[in-house]
């Protein structure tokens, strides 16, 4: 596995940051980042498959320092990129180009789209047992990310956009250690691997990590159809004698910093050994393996509002709510057994279920594998389904369900996820492993086929997520100037301020902590600004100091810490001057130009201005983030000069869109955010 790589950027004039030169990427959605250049109003970036950039595959203009490309780049390719500053209608010099390559696709996935307007936006990420890899698909089925050479199996995505999962450690006693990792391969946390962790690991609100690990004890062999087989091995198998190893589970909470165990919860302390699976063949498996897989807990979630844990126990066909930190069981839900410990939901009929999700309305979503559907629900064959369970003071009831056809029965693994648009994403090992997005009326709107084969491959879980860049942001120094080779900002003496503009270019809401310091002590009082930015939003922050006159530059350092992504911290340094910097005259030729739309973000309309230096045919079009054409605003011959038109969308959703201007040989692109 790759080691954690801290990103700590100090601004250097005119440099490319990422992708670093000659790197190999395991994703085709690529984040490009460069440093700020004084006086530049925006930047042009070119991407090419040729070092001489004779035929660029992408030309974009952006006013920030980051651009994420999601459609052009493919697997097994080598690309070159460069950036130059733009000064109003003039162009600066290109940076030296960087190159990067992409690895190979790992999956054989395909997609069927049935109702494209009803699909929840985002990408679908899944993990594959026992091929030990994970991958992500875009809406069209193109693989856009994979785990590369790391044998990573995806469990889930954290609330802040990182991967929680395990990786294969061949030959080790505990061969599937759990970890948190970024989509770019940086290990952010790894559990101690003192016990065998399996199925799930989560991050608690206090920052600690909690996982499911195996534990054991001895118990009786209950009387059943299997009794004579065990007696043939020399066991009493009388339902009383304590003689056989039972394997159970415990929840372990590790301190995020020390990795010490700070809290545990053990099924042997809270469940009765009178309860066991009678119908699913687990005692037959015990005869073969000489240990009994009693509980097989396969999912855990935490509800901060209730301070409660929920666990799914497969072999007891049970969901349990646990008070945290007391560990007391609040209720057990599911199939009633000999102990009588089931409190609610005895008629729901779910069995061998996987995954849990707590909804805002208090309901639970789970994937009912349905191994015991004939016994519990009277079906002709085992049948899998997604179910939403409503829970109140009177008990539990079925609020919604979607039943898979019997040929898609998933005997193990799988999950169900309620999406933001109200649809549900079901994942099953049936049919070679696949995910179906269904609406609440039971219509399949999207289906991803992973084309995995058992026993060598099985999909474990899949989730629809916004994207693979949860902490992509740029920091612009406001009024950043250059004069005679000296760059910096002018800050008058007395009570004065310096300001920055921070833009969230990523796929998730981003919380940042910003702190400033300087060599001369202008900003002596600790000034910390915390802000939260939604995707596509920006905010200006200012720091006030008592500025004393100096005759050279004062280095000022802004430290920006993404609270949930400390590995993406940045330090931006700039010289502060108490005398104005004269703006250098930049005399460069006029060219084919597309100005930054205004306002941006916008509602209900934004103005689009462009300039052409001679009469020519112009095509002005709008694209969404998936690269789909939304609207053609202009397709005609225009005279030389400056032109402006307005875009007033009325039938599209909020989000990021790209305005593209082309004359047949050159294409300019601008990014806008439409808010309804």
C-alpha cells in the first residue's frame, strides 16, 4: 500500500502542482492544480497527447487554480499539460509541460440506462471479493477510478469522501486489515491488526475508529439434524455440554491517535447462546470447519443524535440497537428465537441481511439477502430484496420494499442505499454482481453489471457518491501584483488587511480552518477563520493587522487546513509591502477570447461575453459535468469585435455547467454555477 503523502504547498511563481511530472494515475477523473501568477485574471490550460501540443485534446480557461477533467482522459494513456496566465485580453507565457500516465482498467463492467432523467448524479464505487479490487463507474458505465496494484476492497465512503475498506495481506494471520484511504491512494489511518477485522469499519463523531472483529468462546452443540454427524466425531452434541468453539464478534473502538482500544462490545456478553441459526446450514458448515460461525455481524452504523450504534447480525437474522457508550441493548429486531430476546419486527421476515443505513426520518434501510425467505416469508425460493423499516413506539413495520427476481438472488454480501433523489441503489452478487437504481414505484432507472464470477469474484458493496475529489480547493491572493520582478501585495501602514478568495472545486461540502502569521508581527493576535463552502462556491476572507512601515517585503503565510482532510492542507506565502507596487505593462496580441461569465454563481441569468479578431463562424454551447450537451446558444458567422449574450436556463437543475466557445480550430471553456 502507498504511504500517506502530506500536501503542504508554498506558492512558487508559475509552477504546476498536480498531477506531478511523470506520475501514474489510477483514475481518469483528473485534478489539475497550479500556482497563482501575479495580475492574472484567469488561466488557460491545455491537455495534449503530444509533447508539442500540436492538437490539444482539451483547452479550458478558468479563473481559479484548479480544474477537474471528467470526460477526455482514458486508461492506458500518456498526456501532457501546461498552463499560462491571461491578463484581460492578453496572454502570458506557458509553463514548462508536465506529463502523466494512466494505468489500466480493472473491471469488465457495463451499464444499462432505462430512465436517464431519473438517475441520481454521481459515480458508483464498488468493491470485489475475492478478486480484491475496487473500482468506480460514471453514469455511462465508464470506469473512472480503481485501486490499482493495491488489493483494496471497498466497504464504504466516509461522510467526508474518503474510502473505508480493507486490503489483502497474504500470509498474515489477520489478512484483511482495515484502513481509511483517499481515492488518490494516501493511507489516512490503519487499524492495529491485532484481531481479525471484517465486513465494516466506521469513523465516530469523536474522530475515533470502530470496527467489527472476531472473538470466540466455547459453547454446546445444539440438538438438530446435524447431531449424529457431530457425535460421529466424538462430541456429546447434547445441547448442554460446553465443548465446541463458537466464533462471535465484538465491536472495538480505537483512539484515532494512539490506536489504543477505548471501548468494546461483545456479542457473548449480550446475546444468548440459546439463539442460533436452525435453517441456513451454518451447523453443517461448522461440522466441516470444526468451529461454529455464530453471529457473523456484517454492518455497523452510528447515529450521533441518539448516541446509538446499530448492528446487523447475519446468522441470527437480527438488527440490534445499542446505547453508546453504556453498551445496553435498546432493542433487537428480527426473527424470534428461543431466548425470546427479540423486541420488535418479528413479522418482517428478513434473513441473513447485509448493510444498514439510518435515514433522516428515523427509518432503516437494509439489504435482505433472503436466504431463509422460504422459511420466514413462505416464498418458493430464496429471494433478495431491499427494505425500508419504519420504527416507532409501537414497533417496526415495512415502509417500502423492492424484491429482486429470483435469478438475482444474492446469498451473501450486497447492500442497499437510499439516494438523495429518493431512489434506492441495490447491490447483489446475483447475476455476476450488479447494482440497480430503482425509484419508489419499483422502476429500474439504471443498472450496473460488474460481470464478476463466483467463487473467484463477488461484489461486496456499492455506493453512489458525488465524486473522488472531496477536498479540491484553491486559494487566491487578492490584489496580487508584480513590479520589476518583485511580486506581492500592497498593505498600507496602520490598521490594514490582506484578503484571499477560497474556492471549493470539489465534490463535497468543505470545512476549512484558516490561520495567518507573518515575519514582522503585523498580525500578532492569533486570527483564525473557519468557513464552510458548498461545492462550486467561493468566499473572500480578510485578516486585519497593525502594519508598520518597512522598506522590503514582509513574508505573510496563510495556513489552510481542511478540517476533515488534514493531508490536503496548504500554506500560501506572499510578500507584503507598505509601498504600492507599480503594475507592469503587459503588451501582448489580442486573440480569440471568452470572458468569465457574470454573475457566477447566477440565478436566473448570466451574461456571456466574447471577442473575436476577425469575421468567423462561432459555436457557443452549454455542457453539464457529464459532458452532455445541454443547449446551443449560438451557431452562426459573427463579425470581428466584442459580443455579449445572456443565458437564462429554465429547465435544468442546479449545478456546475461549462460554457464552450469554438471557431472550429480553437475552443475556449468557462465554468459556471447555476443556483435555483
